[in-house]
């Protein structure tokens, strides 16, 4: 494999010089994209979604990449390709141009769709999730094409507009176009660095299994004095069932739940132990009196590499001001399991139903709704592609990236693995405090610029001799 250390250096140096000379132009172009309120969850923003897709298409086309807007049953996909490097590997670059709703608006310090530079950060919805991070790859390709006239490898782009609402149309497109999307590597920049000044390569993500439980009792709400003690309260039954899903050691009590869990390897535990993690600072930053979780594991291990059970929402009974003594007719909860390799979300469902049947008291009926799921992923950090990504980040950031997992889920990673049979390089430029999905979302301007340089270096590092 050819690396930047063994190259003559001239082409890549030309590219990096071009990036430095055009940083203001790249920032201004990003600001144009950020001003488009491409909120995929809200139907009234459908014209804005299309406007954002057209912007990405036109911007990519201006780099010299062949681009097409792909119509779907929902929002359009942007597909582009440059295949002018015969014999070299092909990289698939994924990103999304849709964003979360900006609410609550009164908590923003500046308008959510007017990019504002403050303390070295770009504040705007979509700044880091994912317009800013995705745009680094577009500008890296632009720099190669404008300064050298060609790319060192073949590149394909797949940019969607429905990531924030599930991406069902992307999954259909990928499944139906495996030959068109065939590649040697995929890269996604939709994750974070470990800390400011400490870039990371993410080699694992947790999966997800999301459910809703509804428990019903009487036909209508009843007076708790007249009927209390005579019937099963659906809200009581609900909390009894939910509480029974986890023991006092933080372990999930569903039979067979841990059968497929891949244990942490010794090198991983050693790697995590060396990271600069301060439990007290972590606790204070999120405002809790103490940390908790599965016994026998550190906080970092529990967040990244162990499965969890969390209640995400509860409903039922009287919720308005003042007292109202009733037995509610119905109660419910939404809850999720974060999964790890090699757990299958589909295998969790029948096991969960069986466990809930054991926990349900008499006198109520219950219903389990299955909402969404996705498999966890783990990439071998010893592969040539992963090592190339590490070198590219070190060249751009001036420090070797640490290896981390993340507790969240990116379903498209599993989709790429299932249909295209390749691993994804997760090269994130964001920070943990970038307020993704929250007011005052931000992205450090310096990280945006370093991300462009790292992406440009990646193209060189992946080139084979």
C-alpha cells in the first residue's frame, strides 16, 4: 500500500495548499447549505428538503463528479461517482442533508437556520449532524479535482434526505443497487472525536431494539377509593413488568438475552483504561449525584460495549395539575435496548414477549409493539482501510487518533455491511458537546477545516501501489 510517507508528496501537498487557500470559500458554501431548513420530519419543509438536495447535487457536480438526483417514495437521494482511477480501490462516501427540527426555539441564542460564528464555533441546526461533517468530503474531492485534476482512487457518493426519519427509502435503494454501489470501503463522518484535541476512529457502534408496551385494565378510568384493592391497576402492572426486566446488578433478565453478546477483548479494556476519562467530571457535566450500571464494568465499557435497557417514556393516568384519584384504564411505556455485537434485534422480540408474559400480573391485558431495530457493528482496526484512515487523521490533526466505540446507533452502517459486504470507516469530526438534536447545535470551524484535510489525506492513503 502506498502511503503519504512514501509518496513524492507533491500531489497531496498541492491539495492541502488548495484547501488552505480556499477555507473561506468552503465555509461560505457550508453556510449556504446550513441556511436551508431541511427538516425531514415535518411535511411543510418538503420544498426545503428538495432545495437542499439540489444544492448538494449542484455543489458536487461543480467538482467534476457525475451526479444524479434519485427520486424515491420520500425525499430524493443524491448519487455521484468519479471512476477515473482504474485499478485503484473505490470509496463510498455516505452522508445526509436532512436535519432534526430546531425546537424549542426559545432556547437558541441565535436563529437556528442562520449560521453564526461564536467563539470559533459554527452555531446552526445541522452544523455537525450531518451537513458540516458530510460537506468535508465534498470539499476534499473538490480540492483534489481543482488542484491535481483527478482523484487517486475511485469515489462514489450517496447522500440521503431521510436519515432523521428512519431512512426506509435508502435501505430499498441500496438493496436494489448493490452492483452500482459496489465499493472496497465506505466512510461516514457522523460521529465525534473523543475530546477536544484528541481525534478518534470509531470501530464499533451499538445496535438498537425499540418497543412500546401497552397495558389495559377496566373499560374506563375508575375511582381509586371505590375500586382500589379489587382490580389490578394497569399502571401498577406496567411498572411491575418493566422493573422485572432488570435485576439489582444492572443485568437484563430476559432469558437468552446475553447468549450472543460478544465479550470485550483484553486489548479493548486496556485501550479504554488509558483514555483520559474523569468519572467525577463526567458525572458533574450531566448533573447526576452518582453513576450506575451493570456490575463488573467501567463506565466507558458500559456506555460503549455492553447492552442496556432504558425506559424512554411513560404515559397513562392523570397528568394535569392537582390531584385526581383514579385507577387508569390504560398505561404504557416506550423503551429500548442498546445491543452489542453479535446480538440480533429480531431475536430479542420473542424472548422479550416470553419474559413479559412471566411478569404480567392477572387482571390486565397487554400488547407489545415493535418499532425499530438495527444491529451493532464492530470493525477490525487492523485492516488496511482502518490503518489508512488512522494515518489520514494523524496527518490532518497532528496526533494519532484513539480507538473508541460509541454507544449510539447508525443503522446505515449495518445496511452497508449486509448489502455491500464492506466495513465502514467512521471518521467523526464533531465533539461530544456539539448539542446534536438540541438547541444551539455547533461545529468547531477548526474541526470543519481539519476534517476536509483528513478526508483529502484518506483518498491518498487508500490508493494502492
